[in-house]
C-alpha cells in the first residue's frame, strides 16, 4: 500500500512532496513529486538528482570556489563546491573532458584537484 512520501521517501533521492488531491480535498493524497536541492536538476527517472550540473560557471575567491548552475532556470544561486580548501586559492582551472577542477594554493604550496561533486 503506497502512501506517497511516507513510504521510503517516495523513492526520491532528495525531496518528496505530496501532491494534493484537487478532486477530493478530504481524501488522503497518495500522489507525490520528487525534487532536488536548489541548483540541481531532476534526472529523467523523476526520482534521482543530477549530482553535477551540465551548464555552470565556476566562481573563485581567495577562500572558496563556488559553482553557479544554469541547469534549472530561475535557480541561479552560487553553491559551494564540496571540496576542502586548506589555504588561499591562487588560480583554478577546469578540465571539461575529465570533469575535474584544479587549483593552486600558496600555503601549503600545492596543486590540488577534485571532481565537482567532491
């Protein structure tokens, strides 16, 4: 007996929202819809979320690197990348073929790399 989101989060990876029964407002709705965190797009299976954006801009400051996703219109909010920076970022570059970000730091002097999703 599937009762929407209360049954294993509706099989949604991130968020599950109950869709109201508009024909009978007194009935318990079993309809639901999956959704993703701001900036992430729902995959074609309608339950899992794309873990890295396809269209994006990387924004670097001395203490962080953010990603601005353009996958979901209207949700263009800079989100921090799930990477740990141990110093001040001097430069960064993106390898689109391997989907890796590289950055340099002065202290400790190093070249680092990571996938966009950590």
